[in-house]
C-alpha cells in the first residue's frame, strides 16, 4: 500500500515544470510537438499530491524509439510499460514509489490529449470547481490514507464529470457563420521583423520625449507601445511618423511572404459557406498587397486594417468593426483564429470565441486569455465549425 499525501498548492510546482519542460524538449526535439503541464499541480491554488504531471504530444506513438527512451532515461525518466493503456507511453522519475514526476506521451490532438487540457483549463477558468475538487481530494485522502490506487479510482467519476462539463462549454452556442483570421503568422508566413520595428518605434518615441528610457520593452508589443505613446501625449504629426516607421517594416516584411501550410485548400473549403474576415494590425495597403500576391485575397468578405480601428489589437476595436459590418451574425456565431495573445484578447473582449494557432496555451493564460482550443495546423479548425 502507498500513502496518499495531499499538500497545499505550491507555486514552485510551475517553476519545476518549466525546468523539466526545457530538459525534455532538448532531449526529444524531433518528436515533441508540444509539452504541457497537466494534473492538479498545473492549477493555481489547487491542493495536490506533490507530483508534477506532464504530457508530450507527438504525431504518432510509433515515433518513440529506443533512442528517445534512452535519452529520457539519462534524465532519470524510467519507462513503465502499461499494456492496458495503448494510447499512452508513460515515464516516471523520482525516488518515491510513485515518483516525483510523471511524463505521459500521447498522440497530439488525440482524445486523451484533448481531455487532459479540457480538465486542466476548466479548473483554471472556474476556481469554484477547482475548490470543490480540492475538497474532494482531502476527503478521499482521509478515506484512503494508505491506498493510492483506491484514492485514484474514487476520483475518476468526478474527473469525467468535469471533462464533460468542459466539452459542453467548448461547444459554440450557435452554428458558426463567420470566421475572423489574424494575418501574420496565421495565414501568412510573415517576415516582418517585429523586434526591429519595436526598437525603431521606441527610439523615435524616446528621442521625442514621449516615453522614458527605462520603459520595459519586454512587456510591450508594437501595438501596445504605440498605444502607450498615444496615452502619453503623442501628437498627430508624431503619430504619423510612427505609422510610417511601422509601414516601412511591414512592406519590407511582406515581400516574398508565403502562406502557412494548407491555408489555401482550407479557405477553398470555407469559401461561400462562411463569412470570412481578416483583422490585422498592419496597414490596409500592406495587407491587401500581401494577400493579392499570395493569391488568397478573393476568399475574404472583409479585410480590416489599422485604419479601420480606433485602437490596435489587443483592443477589440477591429472585431467590433467586423460585427458592425455583419449585424446579422451574432458574436457567438463567429470564431476567430490567431497566433498571439493580442489576437485572443481582442477577440474575447468582443465576445468572440478564440482559437489559438500554435502558440502555447499557458502563454495565453498568463496574459488573461481563455482560448477555446489550440490548433497545430490550420485545417484543424474544421473540427470546431
């Protein structure tokens, strides 16, 4: 029999995951699509066994070779064969019988992968549910203080109940009628050097006495930096210069920009079945030029550039503009897709469900964005419409 130990939430659990994630990523970079922190230690404030659960998403479990197992073993992760769970490969690390770290490898986007994320994210987004789960675990600890297997089995119905609630919550409340896309790094493989653009804008704003020299640029995007400047007294002429700096970088970065994989076949499937729009912080001229050059301009019913917005994303202004152009489509009948937290923030504040393209959902949560889901490829969008 093995003792069941439930500890109060420890913020160091997140740091431990980040540390292990980097090590695992370096060990199996050729097969790891995504590495996620799951289980109770991934939910802020939730009491848990002091055991870090992680999962790695791979294209196919058959890709896990003896070489990968050896690399993980060298890091202390012992492979444990569980024939009763053919959809998972399991590794355990730590001196305790149960280990201190559990590594689960699933097919990326498969049922188990999605269920784990749904459970985690639902608890994060619903603190009252997380508190109820914490109470349940404390009660079960008292019932099964020396029987970890019975403790785990007793939790299973509740976990499944939460997953079902999360699945129901993830379903759109009405049939999807419209889709809003971000452009850079969602539809197009943008070559815009946003770091250089931000540096040039900052240098101009600083030399103009608009922003201080010690402004923490790491917390700003180009859009939020410009908005900071406007709030700090940017004149109309100075704002015109700032946009000229941005436009220079945009036009340069759009030269030779290609499409993200499988974008055009996907747009062909969606065309004339759904209202399609783009909301981009780029100028409308740069957007139109890039979309014409890549041959996908004609698929869209509306393209919104910064000229149509009162403020750039993460402001919802561009999304509000779309809603005004199509008043017959309710906000909950739209979906939006983007690669950045600013896309998610703008979308959700406009009441439009957001799907994250490739970016880590943990980053979204850190920025206060609740995404409906994360997709790895643009065609994955079809499962939500």
